[in-house]
């Protein structure tokens, strides 16, 4: 049993905290909005008032936050977690950030002599709830070996990808690939429908071909069912694509597929679909065909 702190109790962090509790670990949680800590508290977690007060006894500190700005604030501010952590603790950054921010955070931890793992995840709420997240981990292998039982309490697979920053590179590539596929599928479904095909029949046939990935097939079925309940909201997809463009230093955004896809999701946000699931991108391509 380990003492673990989870910073951030949104859709993912709250489920990760529950998985850790179910695995028998002692868990402390913190969230900017205290009401979001209620689920973990009712399951047995201790609730802290600040990131600083959440970490002094922790052996492992996990961050699952919205973006670069939140991560920097929670780790590095005056009442941030870094200044309160024990020297032998391990920080695990699981938020989706830019590679530059991950490296900046790692440098700050290195100066304090505290181990830091770049460990974002693939998966959304159902995978977090089932402890089936997939980890992409960059950092010192010795730190990963210590942290692996903690990660395995929340995930099914842990991929070690080398140096700090590499975990985030893989994560941004995975999210970009998913966003590209869903946008393409959404457009193609509507183009086939405009050409006279029934949407459900078109998806059934396309999904049965070797060119259609399991993720694209699942997204296509959700699009036909108009299931846009948020698991991976469009606003976060658009943020992650921006982070990919910045992290991969894509300068020619006129020919980049990632840039073109980012523009689609940004347009969807402007059209009022920001809270819809990623599959809601299909609404951009809909015509008046019934």
C-alpha cells in the first residue's frame, strides 16, 4: 500500500483516484473546485485544501489537469505541490500538455532532486473507470519501476518510451491520429449520404473493410446514432491539436493534416459544439439531406 496524491478531480482524475482506493492505496485528493472531490472523499480519500498541503506525506503525486497553465500553477506556484513534496517522492504528470511544458516541469523537479515522470494516458472516462488506461511514460527507468504498481492500479498497459517529453510526443500523436480519423469519418459519412446511401448501411459496409480502424468504426457508429455525449469533448480535442502543432513545430500549416483537422475542430467550437464529444465534429458536414 502506498500514499498517493491525485491533483485534479475532473472526469479523469476522479476515476483514477477511485481506482487507487480500490487497489488499497491511501489517497489524498485536491481540486480547485472543492465540490468535485466529494466522490473520492465518500470512497475514503482525504481532501486537501491546497496542492502544497496535499503532498507532504505522499510517495507518489499524480497530476491530471486541463492544460499547460493549470499544470504550471498547481506544481510551481507559491502553494504548489513541488515545494511541499518529500525528496524521495515521485511526480507523475498525466495531463495532456505541450512537450515544452513537460520539459520545463521536469527541469524544475530536477533542480529540487525529485523524480519526475512524463506519463500521459490514452483512454477516456470508461477506460479510467475500468482501470484500463494506456500509459506512455518518459523519464528515468528506475523511477518508472518504482511507480509501475501505481500506474497498473489505473491502467492495463504501461509503455516506456525513453526520455522526458517522449511520453507527451506519443500522446499528442495518438490524439492527433484519433482526431484525424473521426473528422474524416464524419465528412465521408455525410458525403455518402448526400450521394444517396443510407448512413447506417454505409457505415456497416465501410466498417467491415480492412482500411477502417476499430476506433474509426466505433466513432462512425456513434455518428450515425448521433451520440455526441461528451467523453472527449471537442474543446479539448481542439486544444490538444494546438498543442501537437506547437510541440511538433509544424510551420507550414497550409499543407499539414494536423493543422487542417485543428481548423475543423476550432470551427466546431465556434459553431457551439465545444461540449459535444469528438464525434460531434460530423455536424460540420451535415447537409439538408434527410
